[in-house]
C-alpha cells in the first residue's frame, strides 16, 4: 500500500492561514468536530496555509499546549526534538523555570491572542514522506519518532496528511482479517 492511499488530502483537512489566532484554530477544529458523525475521527491538528495556499506548517495539540506556557522557550532554546529525560530532571526544570505557575484559565486567556505563526511547526525535509512511498516507510518514521502528523508531498508540494491513528486503523483491520 502506498502512502497516498491512506493520506487525507489537504483539501479535506482543517486549515487556517498564516496570521490566524489560536482562537481561529479552535473555531476551525470545532467546526470540523461538529461536521463529523463520528467525532473520534475529527481532526485535532490543523494545517497552516501561506498566502499562496501552500502548506507552511502544522499546529498540533502539543504545539498548542507548549505555546500556552512561554517558559518552554527557555527550555528548548528554539531547538527541535528532545531525548528521553529522567523524572528528576523534568521535576527540576519544572520548578526552576516556574512552568505552569499561572492557572490554566489565565494561560488560556493569553493564548487566544497568539497567532499560528508563533505556534506552528515548519517541517524539515526529513519530516515529510512522498505520496508514492510504501506505507511501511511511514510507519517506520512514526516509530522512530518523527512528529505527528506526517505531511505527504508530491514533488515539493504538500498534498496530504497521514495521521498515526489512520495507520493504526489500517493495521487493526488487517490483523482482524488475519484472525
């Protein structure tokens, strides 16, 4: 099976444009949630489109929650990726940087003013798969820690999204058919 057989085309995905706010993101997600008969398949991530209509990046659940606590920028220094951390290290950093010292309500009221440009992730080349790649390669990318969702390209243009949940659903169906 090829990636393109499992991907969701960009035209069918939830999108916002650069310059939109996090409130716009949540309104778009809410509209998608209401439109789905089975809300378990509603999108939880959005694609950010440039003024030219091309995919500029993604805003995921992790991006949103991370953006609500500005002190995470001190922790990552703008670098991507992270290794496995010990519980002690995580607790120490949590205390040292004063993470989540404001209430969730206070942080939410500030977050609605953030723009997707401040929150979104612009994917690196290694975070993309080609539409004609085998599905097994995409599975391998996920297992090796490539960020979710995977963006699918045709040449240099992003044409779709491959969600881990959709891959898992395909695996579930195949295992059931083998039994």
